[in-house]
C-alpha cells in the first residue's frame, strides 16, 4: 500500500507557495532537470550566485582522485567574510544577527556589526598567539554567542575548528584533542543548564592531564558561571584578557575552497569516533542553499534552530547558514523544560520566531509534558509568528508529526522533515515548503541536485516500494572530504568496494513509496544507534563497559523507545559471579556512571542485563539479532541450536533493575 493511501497528505498552503523562494513542483522539477542535464554547471551557477569569492573558481568538480572529490578548488574565499562583512556591506550592519536567551531568561541582541567586531577581536587574539591557517582549535563551550564567535574567528583566520559537545566526558575530549592534534582549546569555567551551574574547565583540565594532549599550547577560558577555576600559569588565559587590546578589524585569511573549515567527530561502526572533515566553499554553498530553499529564509524571518553547536546541526544551521544569509536567529543556552516545559513556546512567542527547527525527541517529550501539565501546552502561547516548522536527527513518528503540525504550527505551517548527516554537511532529502505535499513520517524527496537512491547489496537500484540501502549516486559540494588522519577508513566507510567505490553509503536503510517515490528512512543498517537524535556507536559503548574492572565482556544493542527513539541496552558478562537483586542494581548504577564518565551522560545504557555468557555463533560471533529480540522483550525466533549454553537466554531475558 502506498503511504498516500494510508496517511493524510498535506499540500503546501497557497499563501506559502505564492511567496516561497522555490515555488511549486514545476520549479523544483526544473532545478532537478538542470542538475540532471549539466551536473557541474548546475552547482557552478549556484556557487557563483550565492557565495562571494575573492578569486572566482574556474574548475568545478574534480573526480580524478575519487572518492576524494574536490569542488571549486581554484576558487578562493572566506566563510567569515561571507557570513559577516558582506552583510554589512549590503547595509545590514545594524540588523540583529543573534537574539541570545540565557538559561535564566535574560536576553541580549547582537547586530551584524557588533558580531563582526567581536569575531575580529578574537581572531586577532588567536593570530597574536600564533594560531595559523590549518591549525586545529578545539572548542568545548556551552551554547553561547561566544561559541559562535569562536567558530567564526577560526574561520576568519583559516584555523580548522573542532567543536566538542559540552556533554562529552574528559576522556572523549582528550581523544578528540589527541586525534586532531589541536594547538588551542577554547572552553568555559562552566555552563548553565536548567537553573544549575555545571563545571566545564575542571573536565577540560582532567582531559589535558590524561596525556596525549601535549599539542595544546593555550587554553582560553570564557567566564560564564563565575565559578572558581584553577588556571595553569603560561597555559590558561581568561577570554577577557585574551582579547584585551586587540583591534576589532581583522583582514580575513583568504583560503582555497577545499581548505578544511572544520572537523566534527561522530560515531561510526567501530570503536573510535571519526573526525569528519568539511570543506570551505562546497560546505558553505549547501548551508546557504538549504537556508534559502528548505527554510525559505527571508529578510524578516526570525529563525530558531534548537540544536547545540556541538552537533552538525548547530554548525550548519546556527554558526554558518543563518549568518551567511543575513538572517536573524535565536541562540538558546538552556533546556526545553526549564523553568517549565513551556519554555520553547514562550520563547517563540516572546521573540516572534517564524521558523522553528527542532528534533523529534524534543517534540515527543514536550507532548508528554503538555499532557501532564496543561499549562505548558502550546495552546497557551501566541505562536502566530510561526510560518514554518522543521524536524531533524531521527525519524519523526506520524503521531508526533501531527501534534507538532496542529498544536505548534496551528495546522498552518508546513513541516520540513530534513534527512541528513554529519557527513553530508546539510539537508539531503527534505520537503521544500512551497513545493512538496507532505506525508507525516516521510522526508519526501531529494534536495535539488542530490541524487539519492535505494539499492540492494549489489548496488542495483530497487523498484519503488522495496526497502533497501540508502546511497547517493553523485558527489555533492558539501560532502565529507575525508576522515581526519584516516583516508582509508573514509573510503571503507562511505565508498565501499561492494558498490565498486561508486556510491556514497549513508549507513541508513530507506524505502521509496510505490506511488510517489517519497523516501522514508527505516533506520541505521550499521552498528550505530540513534538515541534522542544523538549518534552512538555500539562498539564505543562496549569498549567503555569493558574498561570497567568488573566487566569481562559486553554487547550493546538498541531497542525502540517511545521517547528517545532508540534506547541503549547492554548485555554484560562480569568477571565474578552474576549478581542478582540489589547487588545487581548497584552494579548497574556503577556501570552506567562509568559509561557516563568514559563517553558522556548521553551514552549511559538504559537497560543492563547480566549473563554468564553472551549468545554466540559457532565461530564466536555475538548473535546481535537475537540480543535485539531479547532487548525488545520479543520471543526469540532465531536459530539457537549453536548456542553452547542455552540457559543464558533465560538469564538475559530478565531485567533485574
Ligand atoms: C538520522 C544529524 C530520519 C539518520 C543531522 C542519519 C534521520 C543520522 C533524519 C545522522 C530524519 C537524521 N529522518 N532519520 N529527518 N535526520 N537522521 O550525523 O540515521 O548526528 O544517518 O546528523 O541521523 O546523524 P547526525
């Protein structure tokens, strides 16, 4: 049966279509046809029209060293120039670039002119301390204007930033600093979330003390909470002292289009997170195009992306995209549930947000909150400023979609369900709000120029209606360039030999609707979990578990969860006897805390079960499919005849906690 038969279809409202930048299906088809006819010419035209180049490019796509594709590679530009200076030159100097709302509700507004001055001052300070083009700078900051300033300042001087999410542990921070060989760390004394001040600098100190971070020459500390923090003489400097006396004029470092703008570490199938390397020109082009086409951003919009700058969404749709389009955006420090779960709706009302982009997990938790506490239901707020909603990070279930549509969007605002990844730089499969009839739960059709397809194991394209593997058939400008320091892993992960190295493998399963060809993402096909929209490698969590002195062996799988999409479920063999009752509960808590310390709180397994062994095949491979059934509480239908000790199935079925 087709999606269209089973679910309602929402055609774009006429008043949206009439004003949309890409208006109507014919306009979308024309763009796709243009790309089909002359792929390089299509992207070249857009790169000329939407970016400001210091030196225009003459070469478009270089495939000679595939899959290490190069775009616009003899062109020269600067991202920070494109995000700040060119808007000011266009008369937007006094326009609000950022409306910042802190955890405690205080609000500040920063104009483009002020933002440029702050970025320039920080950029000059970095230069004065010896940071050069190509140096890696790790940013470990909470959601703040300073975070955006630090990223833009790196871009301005050609330093390659690597932002580490403020919820990651000392160990995770240490590993990322070490892998990137970073020379600078920019952090804060602490962060404010949900009315509480949490430490950051102490975690950074712990990371730096672990060894392997000797490349770090300086640590800049932004004083956010005012908490006492130890400062190492010669190494650590407060943000205020660092920028003191620096000029607020800084000539941008003009870099070639392929220059690495940033690294962002993300989880893969194997234990070690991979440093996804992004370019300057191609990346920025996609950030701009998706802001204009997917979000239909207009001069009067107030755009709000609720992501953290520690994730790719916060890179493309906070630090770069909105600024590169001269937009006004909200940056929020806090959490959606403080002081109550009406926070998002109150902020939309107060700041008259017109475009609101968030994650399905947030929507689901706010549905639950609104059911429990009617006063925080969106109906209590004036949300009439909204004209467009967006969703990202995980599949949005149709029920959450409908609630979002009706209660937040007033049945008036299209929802763009944007499928993309850290590796893709920006939206890949997404509705365009003035074009695409919406079907809840489907990310619909590829962004113009993106050649997404569903194939079988041999790389053969499947008929619509059949589930398979999601791939992209042609390189696109914003794609990942390599994995930092591991080009072989880049090839293996994304251009595997199975597909003759010709297809980009997203790592997701997908299906196209039999009638409409709309895409639905069916979930990861590798050992990556998606918990509340955060990517986690099962092997990463397993290695964290086995680093605990009590643990002999561990296997981690995901199971569906109503709130978080997937939940982490760990099966653990301890070195001593298998604990029961209260003893088991205590070990579970210890192991959860241990994973929290090794990776970060987001990686804590929700369920932990103990067995005397794990179910394995004769060749010793852990039977993960079977574990997934156990985690879900399903009957085990797999062949278990090869199990050495079938009694362990009963042990692993039980949830002691
Ligand atoms: C999943 C986040 C369904 C998918 C931007 C992908 C989605 C992974 C969607 C990337 C969506 C993201 N519908 N699934 N709209 N958006 N995903 O790198 O499994 O943190 O591979 O990038 O999230 O997560 P990442």
